[in-house]
C-alpha cells in the first residue's frame, strides 16, 4: 500500500483521492507499482491545474465571451468532479467557483458597457437625425449635401440599437435626406429653367447688339447699347457652357461700334479744336473794334468778321460759351454805341426831352413858390408836405436834364 497527502493506493490497486467530503475512488491501477499509480494521477491533476490557469488568464486578459468561458468552466468542473486525479481537488473547485464569479462580474460589466454604448449610440443617432432634419431645410446645396453624406458614414459606424428604436430613427434620418434631395432637385430644375430663359434672352440681346455694330447714328445707338447692357445684367446667368460665348458676341459687337464712333469723334474733336483756334483769332480781331470810334466802319468790319465766323464749323461744346461770349460782347458794344448815336441825333426825342424838362422845371418853380407862401402864412405842415413833393420833382428834373445833355445840351 502506498500513499501521499492527497491520495493512496490500496492492496487491490484501487486509487483514492482525499477531499473535504472524504475519500473518493480515482481509479484502478494494475500495471505497475502504487507509486507509479499515484504519480500518474498526480500528473493528471497537474494537467487540470494548467488548464484552469490558462482559462483564468483567458478570462482576465482576452475578450472571451461569458458563454464560452462558462462552457470551459463546466468542462473543467466535470473533470474535477469526476475525481480522476490526485491532488487538492477542493482547491481547484474553489478556483473554478471564483472563476464563475469573475465571468459573471465580467458579464455584468460588459452588459453595463453595452448598455452605455447603446445609450451613447442612441444619443449619437438622435443628434445625427436632428442635424439631418436641420440640413434638410438648408439652401447651401453643396455644403449640406456633403455633410449629409458624411452623416451616413457616421451612422454606419455606430452600433445598432433595438430594432424598433433603430428603425424609427433611421426612418427620420432617411426622410430628412430625401426631403433635402427633393428640394435640391427642384431648385436646380428651377435654376436650369431660369438659365435656359436667360440663354434665350441673351441670344436675342447678342443678335441685336450685332445688328447695331455698324450703325453711325452715334447718340441713339450708344443709348440703345446702354439699355441692352441693363437688360443683359437683369437677365441673369445662362448655362456655364454658353455664357462666355454669348458675352463675347455681345461685348464684341459693342466694341466694333464704339471703336468706330471713337475714331469719328477723334477726327471731329481735332477738327473742332482747329475751328476753335480760328474763332478765337476772329474774336480777338473783333475785340480790337472796341471802344468804337467810327461806328460805320466798325459795323462793316464786324459784319465781315461774322461772315467768316459763320463759315467756320463747330467748336468743342465746353469751349463754345466763352468764345461766342467774346463776339457777343463786341456786338453788344456796337449796338449800345448805335443806340446812343441815334438818341443823340433824333429831333423828336430831343424835343420830347426838352419839353419834359421844361414841364418839370415849371412844376419845381411852382412848388417852391407854394412852399414860401405856406411858410409865410405859418402853415409849416403844408410847407413840409410840399417840400417832400419838391424832392421827388427835383430828382425827376435832374434825370431829365441829364438825358437832354446826351442830345448835345
């Protein structure tokens, strides 16, 4: 008979293991010595120790599922319970119990973690839905479209929720994307229609611009081109592939017209500048007639100058008032000289002036006599009134006398 602290072999070759519940039969050994029997079953125990140790490490250091861990524990527990090994089987059983507790704790942790992840995923998906619904109302078509596509990728990377919650949120999310796509499609359809209308309008404007490019009705055509430009701007943009071509036609036609007008105006400006020089020379020659010494000769000279003036063409608009004003000033001086001469030599006017002067002189003399009589009679109020009347008559007399002097005395 042979034994050790955890087992023994009796004389029949039966091997026993000692447990807290007493000895348990491990098996029968007939092939060799009892020591060999104990050694064999002790090696089986060591094998169980190694397997349990490996399982403990797997549970602690890997993502072994609770289900797989429990299956492995049950397998090992069956081997321990079958008592086919010699060693501290109670200690192994306790290690397996502790491992069960660890697996259960891990299960609860993972359950809590999963619940947390699910809650976070739900909040994340709800946030995606809210953002998608806001983007569905946006008119920033490119940016909003790109962001919605990015939201889909984010959605795909999030864990699934329970079917009901996930389906409800996805329905809202998908509906927002569809609403945006529908609005964007309608917008670009409308934009396409507007651009087509703009194309038709600009085709007409370009054609009219081309038809006017050879016009020589400078003012009216330039005004029409200004109107065409306003209509062009109001028409909006046509399709990108035709916009530049239409603009080149439209602008090219205007360039042809304005280049031709510019050439004509440049030639006209040069001619008018030369005309201005000639008229300034005539104005300077006319100004030498003033002051007038010989009215008849001055008149003849001015007529000759004026005929030469009229034969010269237009001058620049901004220079016209000044140079014409110089000639008008000379003409006015001649007219005033002629009027003065006429008044001086007109017998009827002289007679009328003399007669008026005589009447005013009589009235002044009469008033003076009345004033003297009133003061002599002590009627100063009447005298003062008559004196004021005398002042007015004397002023008229002085003026009449001056006019009479213009006729030679």
